[in-house]
C-alpha cells in the first residue's frame, strides 16, 4: 500500500519511523497527493533506459581517446557520472594535461554532493545503505526522485533509476569500448555529444528562475569563449565562476533596490 506522508512533512524523520497521513497536531490534511508505484517505476525505467544506452557513446569515445578497455570500464564502474567521464576523456583526447583533465572532471562532479544533501533528507535511508546509495546520486536519479509526492515514491524512483542506469551504463560502456575499433574514426560519428545532450535535456526544465537561466547562459558563454585560448579542461573549471558572479550581482541589485525603497519611504 502506498505511503501517504508527503515529502515536505517527512523530511528529517527517521527511516524507521512509522508514517501516516496525519499532521504533527494529529489532524489529517485536507488533501494528500499519491502516485501509483507502477507509474513511478515506469518513469524511472524510461529515464534509466534512455540514458543508460548512451554509455555506448562513452565506451567508444573513451577507447578512441586512448584509454584501454580496462581503464574505460573501471571509469564507468567507479565514477559513474556521465558528464564528468566525457569531460575527462574529451580533455585527454584533445591533448590536455591528465591532472587538468581530472580536475575538470572532479569539479564537474561536485554538483552531485549538493544533490546528496537534498536526497538524504527526502529518502532518509538507513545509515548502512547510505554509502551504497551515494554511488547513484547523479543528475538522472535526482531528476526522477525530487518530483515524487511521497517518500515511498521517492525511494522507488531513486532505486529503479539508479539500478537500471548503473547496469545499462556499464554494460553499454563495455560494448562501446569493444566496438570502437570496428567503427573506425569515432570523431566522425559525433557520439561524444550524446551524453551532454541528454544532460541538457534533463537540466533545462529545472532552470525555472531568471537567476538560474542567466547563470547557465553565462557559464556556457565562458566555456565556449575560453575554449580556443586555454588548455582542454580549464574552460570547464572557469565556467563555474558564473555562479558566484551572478549571485554577487543579484545581491548588489537587491541591496540597491532596498536602499532606493528606504529613501523613497523617508521622503
């Protein structure tokens, strides 16, 4: 039977605590949003399968950049974050310094730690499961988990998306690396664009405020503008400066607006 407690009310509760659809005061809420488990599984499988198949593109790209079959497979098994993996092998293929390439991939993957802070509250998993669940904290599992109306639905969405994606991503990575030689020049296929395209498709609907859209646009312009003049991997690092710059300007604008409003009231 589907759990009735909505996520905002369940945040911070123990994973083992009983849940019902009563509020803290003992009264029942006026309306409770639920979602059938089958619908959650269907959505999770859709995302997991669609994105998991793009592991083939990573396997081909990684092998084409000079990594061995073992290195390619270990990278997918251990790192398991497509954007960072593509950033790493792309920088290496472009002749970038391995340390710079690794740093760019690392900072690109740091976003997953922020996802984890939010998901840990929503999922409230037992302590013993958290290290294993951390491996599946990526863009796709976050995108499926956050919109779910109940903790039960969130856990199902996270688990099904994570398991499906992890298995398919690593399997198709292996197949892609094995088939890279048969494809010939991998650059002509444009497969390295598959995972970034999927990532952008998932990210775009999440950019709801003007600040978020402006930050994303400036980051893209920085990366593209610096790409011809800096070593591979460095533009990705510097594009992260868009976030503090926009936040600083936004804070200054709000402070100016408050000062103007105060001056007008004094008059």
